[in-house]
C-alpha cells in the first residue's frame, strides 16, 4: 500500500493539530474519537499531488476502529491511528519513533520482539502474541498484537502493520463469568440464611456417606427439627424466626463439629450426616450433645426464648441402603418425638421398614375398599332422659377380608394422614342419611342421625354442598342431621373451618363438639364455636362415680352447655351408677355400652322395632 511513509511524514508534522493522527478527527479530552464527520482537509490541502485513491487509503488507516500502528524493520513505530492513541492514552508524537517493544510490559517484551522478527523475516507466517501494556487512564491493557505484513509474496515491505486487539474487556468478562459461576455454585450448595450447606448438598453428602460405609461401621443421619418454630414465626415475626434459625444453626454447628456434616434441609429442619461411626450409640451421644447445646436460653429481638429441637435418627451399615430410606426412618423417629412433645431424640423403631411396606399396602387396600363401597356403617343409639332412642351415631367399620372387622381406631388415622378420610367420610354420610331416612319412614319418624366428620372434610371448599346433596338425595330433613367434629380439630382449624361451619348452620344442620374435654380447651371457646350439642368425653364419665373432681367438672360442663343453649351428651356410659349420676346432673342424652354397642343396621332396626328395653336403667324416667 505504501502509505506508511506518508503517514509517518504527516505525523512528523506534529504538533500541528491538523496532522495529529493521520487526518483522523481530533480526540476529545478522554481520548474519545467521534466515529463520523467530514474528513479533515489539511492533508489534501497541503499535498495536492495526493490523489483521491491515496486519501481514501489514508482514511482507511486513520479511521479504522481497530487500534493500528505501522512499524519499520527496526521495530519502531512510524504511524498510529486514532484508535491506537485512544487505547494507549498517548499522543501520536509520543508514540511515533518509539520501539513497539517499549510499549509492552517488561514480561511481554520478548514475545513482541519475536513477533516483529518473524514479521519482517518472511520465513514464517507471523503469529499474533498476547501482551500486557499500560493503557489510557493507567489501566492495564491485555492485547493481542496481530502482525500484518505488507508487500507481496515473499518480498516484504520495509513497513508492516500491527493491530492491537484489546482483550481486557473480554478477559474481565470471562473472569466475571467464572466468579459468578463460582458464586452461584456456592449459593446453590449453600443456604443463604445460615451459611450452612443446603438441601442439595446434604443429599449428596448423605449418599456419599452411605455408599462409603465400611464393614463394622455405621453411617447415618440426624434430622433436627426446631420445636414450635411456626409459632415463633407467626407470633413474633419472621425476622425473629430467621434470627432463631441462625442461632440454632450456630449451636448445631458447634455441637456437631468434627463429628458430622451439618446443613439446612428445610425451613426449620437441619440435617447432620455422620460417616463412619463405630456404633449407633455414637448417634445417640451426638443427639444428646445437640439437644443440650441448643437449649440455652437466648434473647432474640427482645424476646427471651429457649430454643428446643426434636431429633429423628436413621442409621445403616449397608452401603447399598438408599439415602431416601434413611431419611424416611429418621422422619418416622422424628414424628414420634414430636408426638410426645418434642425436645428429645429417637431412633427408628425396630422393624420399621417392614411396617412401612405394610402401611403402604393398607393404604391401597383402604382406597379400594372405599371405592368399592366395601366399608360398613354401624349405629349406636343415643338415649333420651326417658330411655327412648332419640338418635343414632353412625360409626364406620372395615370388614377386612384377612384381618376381620376393623374398628375406626385401626384405619381412621391412616385415612386422615392420606386424605382418604374425605371420600370415606362422604361415603358414610351418604350411606347413613339413606338409612336413617328409611328408618324414619318405617320405624322411628323422629329418629335423628349423628355423623362424625373430619376437619379435612370441612376444609374442602364447597363441602357443605356435599352434605346438602346427601340430604336431598336421601330425603332426610337437615334438622335431623347432627355433624360431630372433635374439639381438637375444631380448635386447631377453627379459622379455616369457619366458612363451611357457617354454611352448614345456615342450612339448618346441627353441629356437635365431640370428645369435649380432651382438647384442653377453655370454656370460653364454647361460646365462640356456637355448637348445638356438647358431647362429654367418656374419660370424665368413667371417673364420675369414684372421682369427685370428675363429677364437679361434668356438672359444670353440663351447666355451661345449658347456659349456652346446648344439649349435653354423655359418651361411654357403662354403669348404671354413672347413668343415674348423669341424669341427676341434668344430662340430656346418653350413649354407651350400658345399653348398646354400635351394631349393624339390621340389628339396630330390630331394636327400633321392639319395645324400649332400657327404661329400667333410669331412676327418674
Ligand atoms: P366417637 O365419635 O367418640 O365415637 C364413640 C366411640 O366410643 C365409638 O368407638 C364407640 O363404639 C365408643 N363407645 C361408645 N360407647 C362406649 C362405651 O360405653 N364404652 C367404651 N369403651 N366405648 C364406647 P368407635 O366406633 O371405635 O369409633 C371411634 C372413633 O372413630 C369415633 O369416636 C370417631 O371419632 C371415629 N369415627 C368413627 N366413624 C367415623 C366416621 O365415619 N368418620 C370419622 N371422621 N370418624 C369416625
Ligand atoms: Mg362421635
Ligand atoms: Mg366421642
């Protein structure tokens, strides 16, 4: 191209501003080069001999956004374009005449010299080199020097171009990406609140520990759950909840240091994974240490709290054991601790795995039995003060093909846990309303029906429609139905049940509080709940004759029920003395083995049809 010398000569006319950088527009104060604008005129004005073509090539050099210098065989810079002066933050006059090598940092000079040697040597293809050099504003520039030989074929011109590609941003971006990735990785495996390992990391850790368990050693896990955490969170605020978790995390970290790997597994759940313990006793020892470390009272946001945790342990000596199975064991153990009030630890019960399998089979059996209508409803009479049958309570039974007739205690908890209680309860409701409607038509026109319902049913949106549908289908009057819900369920879920509860009341259906006295509820609640019937738990009735305190309680409960316009029912009456005492106290309805157990529909029908045989057990009919 042969423009290098001209460029050099132009630059050599410095410091006249017009020649500052090969006809490029003048830089701004920060070395900013406007990208467009009319070509400055001085060059052609001074050299009318320069043809249009040459001017065009000059501009290609001068305005090329790639930082470019031309160098001679001695490696000296003969010209620089605007992009180069901007990049390096140096004036053209400062650069022209300087050896290119001198621009580079000391550690990059050898590579630059080598590159220049090859560039003019014509023996080999010159290759770019990456160098460090001081750039504008004192920043360090990492650049790739791309050698561009001039001339044709093997004969190389005395000048060549070197393009400087600034890699700094790209490198910074790559470093940033790498750092970001590292941070993300850290965050993904770490828990933001406590700084402990998170669930994913702990699962991996547990898998590793189990897989690595050697003969004669035990691997396992402690699942640590903060007691009453939801209560702290709800009543004292999330900030206090978070702080409590941090404190517990710190204490757990201290107690398990050197013994196990700790992480946060869920909102208020921590995991401690233990690798090669000598025996299960070590797990128990660690659990004790954790319990006592956590229990120290502490002031959090002005509240004096004594943190407490429950611990479930799962252990194995089998490297093939799945970590899920271990967690399951630990969860079951934890559940038992919680049931007993928390603040303790437990190992899973012996034979747990087997019972888990059995439980799953039971669940599937129960599901099928409900769907196929293979359950059965028994009825227990409720007697009035004159000994006549006023109502019947529907009590579900499961005639099991292998295990015989199962009582609710053997499958209702499973149904509650799995949600099967909803279809089960609805089935009982339909069956019983049909049955009692039929009895009212043929045998007992005023007979009433009591049906037990679970909080889970009431919580279903629109469940009241299920009840009114059942009534409509059977033709039973709403006032003939009384739904029994246990005191415990009512107290726990009152706010969520409120809507259904109101709808049912509005439909004219009566409501009873079942097992009253077992839920530690204060009598104040009775007023708020607005039920129609209060069923006193049989625990009180059992102590009626021999325990004065029970008598006093029962008397006050009956009085309170009456004061609030409720009927009082005594459950579990087994002895004549109890019946008489209850009657003296003003109890309205009686239910118990003294008169009749829960019996099949057929048997109850025959009792409804026969003369009332129970009157003799009442003192004052
Ligand atoms: P519950 O509603 O309190 O029913 C009374 C329970 O006490 C019945 O037990 C009944 O057989 C028993 N019982 C009655 N009189 C006496 C007595 O004199 N002595 C003794 N020791 N027990 C007596 P069952 O049938 O085993 O039912 C237990 C519980 O299962 C029921 O207690 C109820 O809470 C629940 N349950 C029964 N059927 C259903 C149902 O269809 N749905 C729901 N959600 N729960 C049901
Ligand atoms: Mg009941
Ligand atoms: Mg009851």
